[in-house]
């Protein structure tokens, strides 16, 4: 008989994450174990407790909260940029929400959001300098507003338990209308 595949801690966290996203810290250990494909005893030996495992699973790093996307230049199309941010937030933001709802977790999502807002403001400033977006709106305030709307959209999708990329909708188009320098 062949040897069983060994799961890394990251493999286990990846497999457990959807259960925690759906049920939060209240997820039953047997449901987590079933999703991972191990016994709860084997999982508990590695992580110590359900809370410790939950916090590690939800602390998963997201490129959109860790640092602004490195591969996006100031020349990027605003529609594509906003759609990418919306998609990334819909995918990763629920993990931060679940972690922040955990009573013992301390988290720095505000620092990450602030960094992302500053980066978005610099992108808007560059587009305003080229006359592509309204120059009469302060980029820092507009970036904070756009980010809040995108996070709100991610929160609404999370509450409705919708998974995957958000469908094309009017949110990005409304944002583009707000930013439109030509007033179309």
C-alpha cells in the first residue's frame, strides 16, 4: 500500500478556510475535519485549538490588502483597475471580516486599507493630471470613497453568501461616471 500524501499546514488552512468563511468561528470541528480530510485530533495536534486554526486561516494574506498590486502601472485603464479591485475585495475581504469578528483576534486591516487608499489616490492623481478624471475632487477623499464602496459591495456579497467574482454591475460604471472629467 502506498504512502498517504502529507498535507502541509497551508494545505490544511486552504481546505478549512471555506468552512470558516461560511460558518465563522462557530463552525463545527467535524465539518472542518471533513473538509480537510483528516480527523480533528490530527488537526488539533498541528494547530492546538479551533480558534488558533481559525485565526491562522483567516489571517491569510491577500495581495489587495498587503500591498497595492505591483503589476499595475499608472497608465492602467480605470475601468480595469476598479474591476480588479472589486474582484480582489470580493474574494479576500470576507477573511478579514471573519477575523475581525473573532473576539481574541487583533488585526490591522485599517493599516492595509489605508495603504490601498493611498495607492489608489496616487493612481487617481496621475489620471487627473492627464485630464482623464475630474481634477476638482481631492484624490485622497475620492480614493477613500471608492474603497469604501468596493468594501461595502464585498460585504453585501458576503452577507448574501455569494462566492466568486462579482458579476458585472453598475457599481464600477457609477464610479467611472463620478470620476469622468468630460462630464459624459
